C-alpha cells in the first residue's frame, strides 16, 4: 500500500492504536477553516432542564459543547464544571441519547450534574477491564458502557454514567477519553488500583419542581432535516443532516475507529468522511487527514480501510 504522499507526525506515539475500549460523545477537532456562523444559528434557542429535576430554561448562542455547558450553568445558577454530560429528549442516563456534535433543531437538552462521590479499590486480574470511556468535551471523562461479565461488571459500585475523577490518586478530570483509556490499559495486571468516581445526581438527591409547561415525550425525534453542528473551534453552523450514503460511511468508519484505535467517535468519523468527499485516491485522502486530524497519527492501514469504506458507501456496497 503506497500512501507515499502522507506526511506523518513522527513525534506522536503510536501506542494509542490499541487502547481500552473508548468512545467520545463530544465534538472532534475540526478543520482549520471552520464555516462562518449563519444568522439563524446565532438566534437558535433550545429548551433545557437539569436531568434530576428543574424548571425549564432556554439556551442559545453557543458554538461548542463547552459553551453550551456555560449557557446551561448560567440558566440554572450552577458552576459549568458541575455538568457531566447532556442527553437529548430524555432525562435518563441513556448512553444512546448522549449529546454529540449534532443537535436537532427540535431537540430538548437534559443536563446531568455531579452527584455522590465514591471510591473503589480493584485487583486487576485481567488485561481487559470491560469499560468503554467517553468524555463530554470539556474535561469530564465518564463511563459509557460496562461489558457484561467483565471485571468491572463484577464491581457493582461502578455504574454507567460515572465520572472517573482520579486513577490511583492522579486527577484525570481534564483528560480526553483516549488518554484515560490508555491509563487504565497500562495499569499493571495483578496489582490493586484505586478509582475515585462521581455519579450523576439522581432526582431524590435534590428535589426541585419541574416546569408546569408542556412535557416533551422522551422518544421525541426532530423531523427536520437540519441540525446545529457544534465545533471545538469556530462557531456552530446550521447544516443539512448527512445523506443516507454518508450516514452509512460514518457508521462504518466509527466501527473502524474501534477496531484500530479502541475508540468510538461519531463526530470524528463524520469529519473523516467529509475529508474524503472530493478526494480521488487514498494518498490525497491521507494528506487531507494529516492537515485536519494529524494529531491522531492514524496508521496507514487504517487510512486505507477508511478510504475503502467511503468508496463502498458511495458504490452502495454497505
């Protein structure tokens, strides 16, 4: 496989090619030239509540997950750092409804805030812990899934949605999902390790009245074809939903991310599909990835397979 045009970053460790299972629900690094904000994007308003119970508020004028948390915190008089993650159209800790980089124009945002702290000591008896880690894009890695029958599944104090605050006393609150995943993978087998965790606040911990207004059904899905796309850098933009072909390509690339790098990240997958939209061969595609996502130092084999997945989607083979 050639990929001769690719200018790789040699100073980046390739150790991230096989991490602990990890996912991201927050926006991935965008291209350097982010689109300009549209007038409609800046005027958009979304309904929001604190997931454990609160009046209904409105937020708008945000362009990233971090800015969204700041707006929600302002609406409810809390510290933005207290927000662990947001779900769309449900107050439950539903990892299938996590806020990502796309928000439907009719979506209702529920913010889950920090609740009870807890700690646990575990003997690492297996190389694979069985945790899938994600983060909120603003310094809060948390547990997205626990594999059934795994070491962590047997440790009942650990739950889906828990924020991992420290590993063996080291604070990891400002680390990204792949960094936390690698730390957990690198823990020595046969040794004890300690986790300090924070679980999402539950309704009975802090009772507040919910809005007396209209209640949205939890399974409500926006019927519009437009979404607000959040960006790590630059303003949010109103965009069309991905086409069916693009959605299939994004799903396949997301699966490849897990196979090669041990992470799942829909926004990263979408950015990669965008980068390959007008490219003619894998070398051009590899150069485009280095320009926009060079910090990830993707293996050549992975880039080649991603290019193949994009081609398969365009040809209707997915």
